[in-house]
C-alpha cells in the first residue's frame, strides 16, 4: 500500500489578510510578516488592488523605522567632533537632504557652538586690515568700513574684521577707541546739521526719536500722536530746534489740548467738529446712543 503524500493546504485569505493588516498597522514591514510567502503569493493573485496598498504601507513603515533608528543614533551622541557637549540648548535639528521617493527626508543634528565659530571665523588679508586701520584713523566708523549700506567707504566685511580683532588683541585695543571716537564725532556733526541755524539736512529717524523721547507716554494715543506730529513738522520747517524740544513742549501740548479739549468727559455737541471750520459736532452724528 502506497504511503499518502502531503495534504494540499487550504488557504484562508480573509484570515491571512487580517494578519497582514494588523502587522502593518503595528508599524512593521512585509519582511517580518507572520504569513508565509506561499500564502502571500496567493493573496497577491487573488486581491491585486489590496496588495498594492500593502506594498505602499510596508514601504512607508520601512522608511519610518529607518528615520527613527537614524534619529535615535543621532540623539544618542553626547559630544560633537570638536568636543562640544551636545545639550538641548547647544544643538538644533536641520533638514540637510530631501529625496522624493522611498527615503523621504533626512535630518541632521548641528552643534550651535561650532556653527557660531564658523560664522565668526573668516579669512582676511593684511591689505584689508590695513585699509580698515587707515579708514578708522581717517574718521570713519566701523559701519562705514564694513556695511554694504556704505559701498563708497566699505573696505572689509564685518566678520573678517571681527576675526582679525579676535586673532590680534592689540589691533582690537587700537581700533575700538578709534571707532568710538568716530561714532561720537559723526553723531555731533549730524546733530549740528539738524539745527535750523546750519545746513538743514535732517534725518527723519533722529528727529522722530528725539521728539518721542520728550513727549510723555501717559497721554492718550491721539493726543500724543498730535503733539509728536506738530513738533516733527515744526523741526522740519525750522521753527523748532532739537535742543529746545523739552523747553517748548508745553506750547505744543496746549495746542493739542485745544484740539482735544475734553480729556475726562464727552465733548460738547456744540464744539467744532474739525480744526478748520465752524460745523458743530452734532451735525456729524449719524447714529444716536438710543438706536
């Protein structure tokens, strides 16, 4: 009597599909799937649309696991290549490469101390440093010698000059007093130009800051803006000197009080609605409090 052969297996497509779905839902891939390749090939032939979704989910889980493992190894490092401690305050996460497809995006952990040092350190030449020294001795400020806003006087970049001053302390001790003196001198020249008695070449930023420093902060918004506007306009016209702002402030404050006569009570309906004109305020009311 012949020995019976292997009994043909009866596939359970629903049960195997449920196992694969649960396995992928847990974040795993087809490589570690509990369903054998024989039954997976049957499912692939029986349910092709479902199998395509399974392949996509498996690839997404594989990419997520790869990113997670790489991030764990990256975050496990405690010291950078230059010996700085990789603390949360001294590190940042930056996307360094993005690939469309299987690999997704890659992140890198950067040491802020190393990045700051690389930003501060910059190569420079002796000619650039010599030109900066000559410019400081000629009366130029550091901004005039390094900023791109001054193309006519710029001779060196700011990071290059700062690197040279760090490498040569004697150079820093010689340049800093010169830059401070030049800054004060230029400020005095600018303030003299703002005076109506001299060449009138005003800087609106300087005028506005000077006037705002004189006008009190406790005033109402409209009253304070009215005073600031009148004083700035008077300086621009030459009727007010910047040195007399604090002395003549009450004069403009009284003008604002006439513009806004009632500070703590509602205005009278018979009061003029506008500064120029005799139309009473009552004629400008379109909706009453009772409506």
